[in-house]
């Protein structure tokens, strides 16, 4: 391996790249990594972590209101966006430091630069022009927010990247998109007191999730005061002299707002990365094509995380990076199972989900028992809040196997983690039934739903 500067060179210091670099180094490999922005990547710097901190911040407005039902008198409330952003920035800086220290501790050499691929064993650092050779190259450059560049006035819109650093909170915002990032940011802004509209081109938000869940999230968002417009899309964005934006839609609406945020998807960050020259195959949106061990068509080049557009989530990128490093440098080959991934949407209320949606389950088997329960969580008996919780089990009627569990309500994301273990173990409805309830919790509903609300037979 000594013919090369490194055994492994990783491009991208995010979730997947950092994990791969550290694990490869602990297996004895000489590892270099390049990061063009900040270590920690999207998740830490401008994704999961700051987003969740903003979700916490935005929930206090309801907590203060709910407290009154429990006898509290809450005094004057003031919110400082400036303080929130500064506290968040401090925490992100701390985490970035942790990432850097951990890389350093394992002996990974960091290059604070954009890197591009020159050929199958060479990369170039753009900050210095230096070329570096490596036996293996790992592409872990993630994805970046997609905006419709052909839209007139698109230069006036922001994406999630800018939303974390706005100099002031707008009075009103329109969020374009219907995926989890759009839904989460609509909840954040609404909770912080911003007049919020969500506009989505599809018939219902949260495509890919169970339809009952999608409808329930939509309903709860509307109850909280978010205006949800489905089946429409912007045709142009106008900036008026007073700085206000007007989003004109194909359906003839004019949506006025202080800010317009696009969260309409993310594209793999592969433009100008030198991959074409190196002969690395990509698909139509620029995602790198890989096999189950994250190998590209070039034997010395691998790719993990969002850039491969498999399941674009941090824990998945981390797993893929870990599996790559164990397989190539640790003599411990293993593959990531992408078939059952528990996940959360930090909407308000929250979504936790694992396994198949009803639609997906129906495509697999014709005989399903559906158990569905919608109820008011105990807290809201006194708070008076009109908010419903939803729990849904999708069961294979022939085998009794639980194929999917979908939860909408407080802490649903926490529940999804545990439900992920049960479904991973192949739990049946009988396993749920013989589990004694934890009382009083909302989760006990999961083990007390006796009769199917719907029996679907082929
Ligand atoms: C707003 C938002 C919220 C999210 N919330 C969640 C959540 O709650 N849960 C969850 O699981 N996932 C969430 N995600 C998704 C998650 O952030 C990604 O799936 C994850 O970060 C992917 O990791 P990665 O290693 O593939 O890429 P990234 O973490 O994006 O890392 C890629 C890194 O490569 C760097 N880079 C790019 N090109 C180059 C180059 N040529 N040279 C050097 N460096 C380069 C980038 O600067 C970046 O730091 C969220 C994403 C966003 C945007």
C-alpha cells in the first residue's frame, strides 16, 4: 500500500465520510479526508441537529398555552430569534469540534478544502492545487437543496441552508414542498409565531408515508393554524419594493410572505466532482450507482450516504460508511440492510414509523388486518387542546406478522426506535397482544387494540 499517499481518501466530512474514515483508521489504514465546509456535514451543521433544536424552541408556545389547563398562570412571553440562533450556533460549533477531535484522535489527516476526483486513484485539493494518491477513494459528498432554477424570481427564495441563519424571523413565510423537511420547517415557523403557509404540488403531503398518517398530519397542521395548499405550485416569485415577496401559483393564487423557503428535494452533490472523467457511473439525477457493498463501477472508488440516493438519512449514511470500512480494511465484510428503516418526522405532532405502509403491504399480500386507533392524548384532557393521536398496525392476516406500525403524536419518534427492534425481530400481532401494557401511556394502545378496524381480503 506504500505506493500511495493514503490507503483511503474520503471526500466529504459528513455522517458517512467521517464514520468510514475513523473506522478505516482504527483498522490500521492511513486515511485522509477533505471537507469543503464544516466537519459533521449536513446533519450536524444544517440538518437534523439544528432542526431538532428549532423544533424544541417552537414547541414552547403550545406548552405555555397548555400549562394554563393545569393551573399555571404563565406571564408575559417573549421570544428572541437572535438568542436562539446564537445558542444553536454555539452548540453546532461544539459538535464540529468533537468531530474534528475524534478524527484527529484516530489519526485521520484532515484537509479543509474542496476535493475533486482526478482519476481512479487520485484526488485534487482545490484550495492548494495539491494532488493526492490513494489506494481507495470514498465519495461521501452528500446532497444539496434543490431549487427550481427555471422559476422566474427564484433568486429571492431561501432553502433550509439559509433558514438556519436568517438575520430576523419573518412575519410570514411560505414553505414550498411536501416532504419531511418542508413539513418540519412549517411546524417550526408556525410555532415561533410566523404566519405559515405550505404549498405542495402533490395531492397530499408526506409522499411515501402511510396515507392515514399523511391525512392526519395535514389535519393537525391545519388545526395549529398552518395553511396547507396541495395540488398547486409556484409559477413565479415577485419581490416588491417594500421587500415583501409574492409567490404566484399556477392555480392563480398570490401568496404574500416575508420569506419563501423551498424544500422540494435534495440532489446528490456530484456536479464538477470529476466523476465523469474518472468514469464513475451515475443515474439521471447525478446519484452515484453502487452495489450492496457501496462499490461503484470503478474498483477503487466507493460511495456512501446521500450521494448514492438510497435511504437519505444520517443513521443509514453512518452504517454504509461503517460497513465499507469494515469490509475493505477490517476483513469483516458486511452489508447494510435497507429494507426496514424506522424513521421519524419532527412535525407537530410528531410522526414515528417503521415497516410498510398500507399501500405497500397491499402490493405484497392481499390479506391484511388493519388496527387503527385515533384518540385524544391524556395531556389534552386538561390542556383542552384539540389534538388527536393516531396509531396504526398493519398485520399480514395469513401469518400474523406485523408489517408496519405508524404513529402520530407526542414522542412518536422515540417510539419508532423501539418498534424498529420489534419489527426487526419479526414480531407478530400475537406478540403485541401478550405484552402487558404500560399504564397510563399513549403507547399502551399499541398492545390493546384487539379487533381489526378493517379486514382486507384478496
Ligand atoms: C434540514 C434537514 C434535516 C434533516 N433531518 C434529518 C433527521 O432528522 N434525521 C435523519 O436521519 N436525517 C436527516 N437529514 C438528512 C441527513 O442530514 C443526511 O441524510 C446525512 O447528513 C447524509 O450524510 P452524508 O455523509 O451522505 O452527507 P453529508 O452529511 O451531507 O456530508 C457531506 C459533506 O461533504 C462535503 N462536501 C461536498 N462536496 C465536497 C467536496 N467536493 N470536497 C470536500 N467536501 C465536500 C459537504 O460540505 C458535507 O459536509 C436532514 C437533512 C436536512 C437538510
